[in-house]
């Protein structure tokens, strides 16, 4: 999952990015509203964390333009937005949420709280209500980052977990290899689509060693799809 | 302090009374003088007529024949008109039959001169004359004519009564007219007072009426003051917001540093201390800034419509509590306005509803209504309700900055705002099964 952090305070921005990376997200950072808006419009992000008090373009304007698609080649975007605000008045919160944000967090906040909100928004965007993504016998706990298949606990590497979380969050949708790598790797990482194939193969083996459930369907030329029904 | 109306009424009434008394007196004087003048002239005419019939008697003295008197009243006793002739030595030479006993004896009157005066109940006219009889010697006489004042007095009485009646009626009409003029002149002031009252009551945002030139600078000044007060409030809020931003961002960083070893086993004592202190600072900053931002009662506060604000907040909360599918019921008339700062109202209702969302299951109801005295806002939820000790806790007014998140009821901020408006906060059991918060403000 790729998360954009738009925050003008360098220390806080680095801190948030670091915490996100620690959770296995790909974190992108922007220092002002203008850059933030550009990245939110042009980058394949899954979530934007936006400070309201930004230089150049305010957080509110950023969200409004993102939702409207003003000056963007990709048109309006519905990517979930979490606002960070120091002005904890309700008028500000309401204004931010009315502009198109999905949730707010008041500064100062605890990192765990920020991560929980981020997880919830990502889940919500995929149509999941609970922190546990359950599909068939597969149960992925996004808080504990653990996987159970039936009663069996399955150990996943960080990258395997990210691939599975992305597929499962977007269950039913076709996800191309390039989309997967865009959402899983940071800009500067070496991308190799063969690696994705390796992860998918390993996931299939770990989840479904007997090949009885076939949760991940390969669509030749277009990508992968999680095909088990959501619980 | 007298009211303007009373001052004007008093001043004009006193002026009116002064001029009426003055006018009445001079009219009375003038009438009196002219009546006396005509009385004298009438008596002079009788004197001339009397003298016309004068003849010398056998002693050579001037005398009048009783049957040739010019006015029949002179012949009747007690008729009120008397005539007498006095000689040089002031002896009574002749008296008309009507002459009474109590007639005063006049001093010698110089020849050819009249004297007219009022003596007791009589007007007395004395004329000095000299008569040259057959003997050639001139004798001096004083002819006196007296007339009872009764007729004159009764005429005067009638005149005065009429005068009083007209003057009194006139002043009554004038006073009424004056009252009407004053009402009309003071009407813009009364309207201004009413408009100000409306602004105070939150029914109006500014003074809108068209006023006479004399009041225009006042109304413009008032409007400017109202706008200024409101924008100043906005600037103050913004400054506080900036302060909050510049304080809280570094606090958030500190928070992050304090939390860095994410698993609890690695927490050193210093980390724990740092975490505690940072979180305490955060709470203090939050609480004090919130309190500073609370405007509280202002005389010329802009009225805020409650319903649109509630709809905005429930819309926002629906997003925030997306996964819980909260159902909000709003029972508030669209026209209902409260004389409170909109920022304060946002805080109040935002906190109340957020609290209800936190503790409630799925149903939240908010209602607001106004009666003659107060505006009542009620928020219900279907959660577990408030603990027994909640109310005394609130009433004791415990310091919200000493409370940690989750420890209180989340009503500290609400209580601060309600206090700032001298309102009432009550906690009850809700018909929905959970807690009910009732907030009352003076209307």
C-alpha cells in the first residue's frame, strides 16, 4: 500500500513516514500543498495523510482540488484522505470532512492511533468494515499483521504480507502486476515484475498447499484477482 | 434619569403652561381695562345728559328736576345708579331719588376734570364744573355719578369663565398634539431600540432600517462596531489556531520520539517519563487553547442557526464513524437560532454528538427547541448511559486539564462552553436506553 504524507514540518513528516514504512507501507512525502496535490493526483497512492496547515495550497484546498480533479490528468480521485489538524475545533474538522476528507486526527497524536486510522481507511476503501479481512477460510488480521487459514497460523514475509493484503483488500478486482508493484515498492526501489510472480507463487503455496481453494486467479496478460467471497 | 420622552413632555408642558398663564393674564387685563373704559364712557354720557337738564333753583344753586332725569334708574331707589351734586363746601346739594345713605363724599374736583374710580361696590365718576348763575358769580360744583359694580362683575365673571374654558381646551388640544408630534419624532429611536433588541435576541444580524440623518452616523457606527467585533473574534480565533498549530506540531514530533521503541519491553524509565510529560503538555495546550477560543456570551453576538450546523456535524460524523453506520435523528426547526458564537456552537454540538457516537450503539437523536425563556438542546444515545457519579463530577467542575483522555466523560469541553454562556448542563437517562445530555441556554 502506498501512502502519501503531506506535512510541512520536516521532523513530523519523517516520523510519520518512518512509522508507515515500519508497518510495511510505501511512504511518499510532500512538504507543501502544491507538491502534495501533484503527488496525490499523479502517483498511484492508496491513502493520503494531509496536514491542514500547509504552505502554498492549504490542506482543505488540496482535498477539494483532488476530489474535483482540478488541473489533473487523471481526473477526480476518490483515494481516502486522513487529515491532521492542530486546529482541533469542530468547525475545522467539519470543513475538512466536507471538503472530502474521510477522517481526521488531532495533533498531537499517538503513532499507533495514526496507523490504526490509516489501516481503517485503507480497509474501508476496499469495502471492508473490520480490521480482520475474512474470505473463505482465510483470515488476515491487519492490526496484528497475521494470517490464519482455518485454524492454521501462517508465517508471511513482509512483502508476501503486503501482496496478500493488497489483493485481499481489493478482493474481486483485477490487479495488474504493474499496479501491484507500484503500490508495494517505493519509487527508488528496483522493480522487477518477475518478483511479483514469485511472491504470488509463494503465497499460493503457503495459503493453499493442497490447491483446494485457489484463492488467487491469474488472468493471463492482465493480472491477478482474489476470487474467494468476502465473509 | 428621566426618559427622553418625559424630558420633552415636561419641558414643553411647562413652557406651554407659562405662556398660557401669561396670555390669560394679559387678556384678562386688557378686557378689564377696556370694560372699565366703556363703563366710564357710559357714565360720562349719563352725566352729560344729566347736566343738560340742570337748572338753577330758587336759591340760585344748580339743581335737577327729579322728573326730568335722563335715566329712569336714577328715580328708583336701590336701582344701582345714583347721582349727587356737591357744592363748593362739599355739602350735598342734590341727590337723585335712587341715592343711598352710604354715598361717599368726594373731595372738590377741579373744574372740567373727570375722576373715575372704583370704591367698594360702586364705580364712582366725579366731574368738577362751575356754574355762572344770574348773579354773575361763578359757583363750583362736583357732580357725582355712581353705579353698582354687580353687573360689571357678573360680566367679568362670564368673560373669565369663557376665557378659562377656551384656554384650557386649547392647551389640552396643544398637549395632545405635542404628544403626537413627540411620538412621531421619537419613532426612529424606538425602532432603533427594537432593532438592537432583535440583534441582542439573535433575531437580526445588523441594523437595517433607514433612519433620519441625525441618527444615521449612530446606526452606521453601531453596524461597524458589530462587524468589527465579529471580525475581531475571527482574527482572535485564527491567531489561536496558528498558535495551536505551531505548538502542536512539535508536540506531535515529541510524541513520536517518546513512542519510538514501539514494543513496551524496551521502554526505559526516561521514555516513560518523556511520554507522560509530553502527553500532559499536549492536554494542557489543548485544553487551554480550547478555553481561550470559547467566546461566551456577547451582547451583539451573531445569531447562529442550529439545524444547518447540526446537519454539517452529523454529516462529518457519519464519515468518521463510517463502519458503525450511525443513524442520526434531528428534530430541530430550520428557523431556530441561538444567540451564540458559531464556533462555540460547533464545539458544543460537535463534542456532544461525538461523545454520543463514541458511547452509543447506532442510534443518536438530537433535538432543540425554544420556549419563552430558553433554548433547550437534547442529545440522546443508545449506549450504556452515564455512571451514577457522573453528575456530581461535572458539578464539582473538575479541572479538565488534569484529566486524561478516556478518563472523563468527554464533557469537560461542553461544560466549559455551557458555563461561558451561563447555561445549564444536565445528564439523564435517555428513552433510547443510553445517556441523555440536556443543555439549556437563556433565549
